[in-house]
């Protein structure tokens, strides 16, 4: 009998592919359109992609406290200077960081206090995982819509 018990989020490999898809999307954006958005008050692709990486680190810092150094400089959030290779590195490194946490049942099941907001409810790792997955998906949808509005074909994605 196989006594190996898989622990952690069982859909981590699927989410890893979603991260790879975000990187495919990054490279599908025309270089001169990286800051394009349909309206001046909406963030462009570059800022949205950096925001995804920053949000992952935010929750690893404010709740999980995994002891890993952040790779996204807070100022990267504002800048128009971050290159595609740098954004790709941010997405890969922050993915590796959250994957490490969400593949670990003990860290997933643990309860965390929000270090930034003392009135916040306690979070467990499942809540943080869902929050970050939903965040990846809803901003991916923003960017797919942007691509369509620009007349560009977004990469095909589906869950298999
Ligand atoms: Ni957001």
C-alpha cells in the first residue's frame, strides 16, 4: 500500500501553470504597450504584473512571516522602468516563495495574525492561498481584456 500522503494544497501544480501563463502573457504584450491601459486612471500591464508579485510578498510578510527576504522593491510598484525579464524574475521568485508555503500542510493549517492591521481577523494559510489565487486570476482577467481591447490575441489558457 502506498503510504505516501500528499500534503499541502493539491492544486499547487495547477497554480504553478497559471503562473507560467502569466509569464506567457507578459511576453505576449507588445514591448511598446507595456504601460497601456484603456483609461488614464487604470493601471497598465507593467504595474499590474508587478502588483501581483508584490501582493504575494505582502501576504508572506504581513501574515505568514516565512522569513524570506522580499525580492520586489516597494518602489517597483510605481515605476515604469522594470523590464520584462525583471518582471518575469519577480513572478518566478514570488511563485517559488508562495509554493513553498502552500505545499506545506502545517503552514497551510496554521493561523496567522495580520501584522499590519491589528483589528483584522485571524487568517489561516488556506485563506491566504485563496486570496492570492483569486488575485492572480482577477488581474489576469484585466490584462486579457486589455489585450482584446488593443486588438492583440491573449495566450490561450485553460485548466486541464
Ligand atoms: Ni490587486
